[in-house]
């Protein structure tokens, strides 16, 4: 069969309705049974049955009672955070960030480690460390954690659970990630591309919470985006959507790690900026940068380039502006294809980096098709540096909900 | 409410199941009641009720009986073409093409008029002419036509029914198209972007019939694409998705009609080729083209450029190859973002134009991310020059079906 025609018997309908009620509580906040009946378009008896089961399971709780004077006071119901807790790990080329997230999307605690050496073995040890810290901070035992979600800069082959194309972590280009983590922690593990999970977090709990179709641009060491269509993450046919970093905007431009030329990532990503700044140093073109750089590594980071630019270094200012312009063209091209109602900008590249950010926004507003952006919003990530880790945990809860 | 949570009572379920049965018959061809029960995951009694109603309505017919020796022979059921017929009009910058399509997707007849003067008033008169020819050829009266579907190179503001941004038809940049056609023919009228409707036709009846996520590139006077996500057309937030012609691939490149620089449409569309060829003529760089061109208009068409190239004109060959390369980059960038399982190439620009087509395919295979295209298919439109007109009619039938 070309399409899955789906089940549509009574059992299907029942489970579908339960997922729908959970989704209304997630999206709308506390509701009475009457509210739920109206919003779900289900009769009151069905709602009562569903809520009774959910109260018994502990996935829903009464959070308040309101009375209009006559009759019994109305009970307001909400999802119960304690029903399930998951850990999300965001494993990047420069950091490992973890959170414990509860069923309502509340961050119970967070922990971050900056990574300098991104060798595969060391990364696994650092993951252990972050896990320990998270359990310690949340005062939970591992038994109280239901699942672990992983975000990493690459793709998972859904059929094999192996990583594919993780350019920014050495040794992760072909690893059975799901098996490794499942064995380490004895939990069900889910994994997905970091930009896609950043988008999921913003969609459910952040700047995309009011939108149906969004693109979330994840600007960091690499550049990617997560695409949301009809309030669902769109992974593409083989889980490789959102490779905006490898779209070509300058035919015959700089060489990219992917072996091609003129990709945005080769012109404007964290690693491209480092490379461009190294050339500045080599040619003695940036006196300020040679002061702000860490003398031990001698590889300029975005933070150091931004600092030199803030101190007035013309070459570094120009470098950041150029990068902002190229990323803007990637944004313009993506919205020309997808026509989202909102674009969200996240990732560590925009942190304290106004020169880059302002040039990027200016270019988008100037050069995008005016009809396409006149009603489109552009916002910075609401969840900041935690977005991807929150998304990593959020993926574990998705099966409980229904978005149509 | 942020999401439409949808209806899910018994009436919803009933209508949903009817649409599902129609969809199975559309997608799978003739089925017995037992086949339908298995494929729809519905019990035999429900299927029997649904089929009885459909037989009574005349939307389904018994097409054959098969016997396995024992018991009653099984009846095979199929959609009945005569249940509904719609007209599709593809109104382009260089042609008006019409079809009469029946409920099964069969083209009952077609008619095409090449357009030289694309003035708005004349276009409306030519539409009348195509309508008359279609009714004459199909021997149907207008009363036997249920709806009229329009495809045109621009956008319809869904809220007002007015056209927006129709660069390639003079005077169509702000017209109440739906009202005009409804009044002219006294029928319900639907209208949509031509590239999107080409994609719809290929999805339902052409080269996309086996796929869930596809991009259909419509290469003609302008360049656009239609995006299919989960077997549904994805229109974007405001009906403006698929503007691949206005993605920028050459920063600071040639000026585009949209006022920006370096768009694919400014480098490689039908109109860009004409413009580039005019420069060749002006500078006496293409002796062959000055022979193949129509002396009355002196505006080289793609057909004339292709002919000159086939006769060995180096400059015209180079012009077509460059265009093929730029369109390829648009395809590469689009698949990097969407990750479709198939790309379909349609439109009048590829007709008898091997030099362009071969360069385009060669570039896609060489320069796309290998992981992204290793399992992706690339095919030429199965419906050819009729694709968009078929799509225009197909949109009228979409409400009868259910794709999830």
C-alpha cells in the first residue's frame, strides 16, 4: 500500500481521543471537563470516562476548583509533571548540556560542560558525568527516569540506529548510538538531529508555541534547521531534512567540509569563522584578535572573534557581517521554499553577537520577497542554550500526544 | 486554540471512513469488499454499509466478478468516472491548456492554445474559447461539469480570492479571479498556483503516485516548485511555498523581476534565457540564432535557442548549459532542506531540450550531498504538458479523499 490508511475502529478512536485530551491540556493549560468537551468536540460522558482513567493513572491532576455560585464547583485539570520524567542530552562539538524534563515540560534541573577535545571516548565519559550531575541535582534515582533522549549534530539511520555524517564530532560518523546508550543506562533511548530537536523544543515550549509552520535555524559550530509542518517535526524521507548549512549560495565559493563549494556552512558557520580568523592572524591583519585569542589553542573561537570586533577590530567586524549576510541568504531561500509563519533563530553563534545578528536580520528584511515576510515573524529562541537539550527530552513524550 | 483538534464523534468517523474507502479505491485500483475491509482495517459490515451507499450514489461501480470456485463470486469495485467531471484550465504566460477530467482521473479530452499576447482581457476571451472546445470535444454540456479548477502562475490570497504577484501575466497582479470565473461560468471555481497543481497531478496520477514526500520542479517561463508532504500538497503558511525560482544562488548576480539579484529565475528561466539570447543577438555573437528566430517578434524563445544550439551554435549551447547548472543548484538546495524521496521535473523548458536537461541532471548527481540523493529518484513528469491542467481539475476532487 502506498499510504498507511490507518486504523479507525473503536480502539483507535478511544486512544486517539485520549491523546487529543492530553494535547489540549498541554497546549491550552488547565481546563475543566466542560472546556475539554467543547475543545475536543466530544460529549461529556466520553470526557468523564477519559479523565477518570487519566486521574487513576496519575497523568492528570486537579489543580484548582472554580465556582460560578450555583451547583458543584468546576474542577480544573492539568497534566501531572510527576507522571513521567526524561533526561535530554545535547551532545555538541563544543558542549554537552543535559536537562531533566517532566511531563509538563518543566525543566527540573540542568547541567552543562564545555568540551574542548571532542574525541568520541571522552565524550561518552563526559555524558556519564552530566548524567550523574543531573540525578544529583534533581534528587532522582535513575529508576525514576523513564527514557533518555539524545541530540547530536548528525543523522541517525532510523533502520539501524547508527549515526551518519557527524562532521563536528570525531569518531561519531558511524556509531550504533542507540545501542551504546541503551546498554550504558538500561533505559529506552531516542536520538535525533540537534537542530530538529531544538525546533521541537521551541515548538512545544518556546517561541513556536503559537505557530503551525515554522523553521528554527540552529547557528553554531555547524548550521542546520528544524522544520515544523502542521505542528509536527518534519524529518524528511530519510531523516535528513533541514541541511540548510549545505545549501549553496555562492557558486564556486569556499570549500566546505562536505567536499563541495559555496555552502553556507563554509562561509558563515562557527568553524568557518574560526578558519577565516586564523587567516587573519596568519597575515597579521587583526592586531586585536591576537590579543583576545587563547594562546594555548591558537584557534580563534567565535567568542574571541566577537570580543575583538567589539574592541573595534575592523577585519573581525567585517568577518561577522559577511557571515550574517550569508546566513540571511540561507534564511531567505528556506522561507521562499517553505513559507513559514515564523522563523526562530537559536544556537550559540548568536550569543552576545549583535554585529552578526543585526546584519543577518537587516539582510533578511531587505532581501526576502516582501509578500513572503510581510506577515512572517522572526524571533530569537525562547529557550536559549537549553533548547536542544529540552528538545532531546521532549522527543520522549511525543507518542503521548496527537497533532493533526 | 492553537491547533484544530478536529471532530471525532461518530459522524466524523463515518465520513472519515467513507473518504478512506474512496482513497483506497483511488490509490489501489479495483478492490473486493474483503480487500477493502483488510486495507481500511474496518469490519465487513461497515464496509458493506459504506459500499451500498456508494453504489446508490453512483460513485462506485462493480467492474468485474471473480470466483475462486466455491461460494458466491467476489465483486470488484472501482470509482465510477461518470460520478463527477471537472474542467481544469492551465493559464500560463505562453499558453492556455484545458482538460476535462473525470472522477477516476481519466482525461476525457484536452485543448491547447498558444498565447503570444498575454494581456488580461485577451486571456479571458481565450479561456472562453478553450472552454467551448472542451465541451464540444467531450460532448458534455456545461451542466454536466461540476466545478472548474484554474492554475495560474502566481498566488491566490485565500482570504480574498484575489491574485497576487503574477509576474508573467500582465494585469493579473490583483484580480478577483475566483469571482470573475464563477460569474462567467456559473460554477464553483477553485484556483491555485500552477507549479503546486502540477505537483498535485503528478502526485495523484503521475510520477509521484508511489511516493509520500516529493518536490515537483516546474520549469518554464518562470520557475517554481510544488511540495508534497505525506501525500498532501503543502501550500505554506500563506499559500506561497515553492518559490524556488526566487531563491538566491549567486550573491550579487543578475537582476531579477522581483527586484533582487542572483535568483535562479533571473539566471535560468525561460524569460532569463530570452534575455540572455537577446544580448547575444545584439552583439552579433550567435549567427545561428539570428537564423532560427522569428523575424516578426525578434524575441528569442527557448524553442529557437534550443534549435540554434542543436545546429551547433556554441554560445546557445553554453547558455543552455549554464541555465541547467543554476537550476540544478536550486534542486540541490531544495532537497537539502526537504529531503524528498523523489524529485520530478516538469514544464515546457525541458521539452526537446537535452542540452539543458543533461547538464542539470549531471550537476545534481555530482553536487548534491551524496547521502541525500543515494536513495532519491529523479524523474521527468509523467503527464507532460497536460500536468498542470490535470492538476487544476484534480484540486476539485480533493475534498472527497483522505490522506493522513
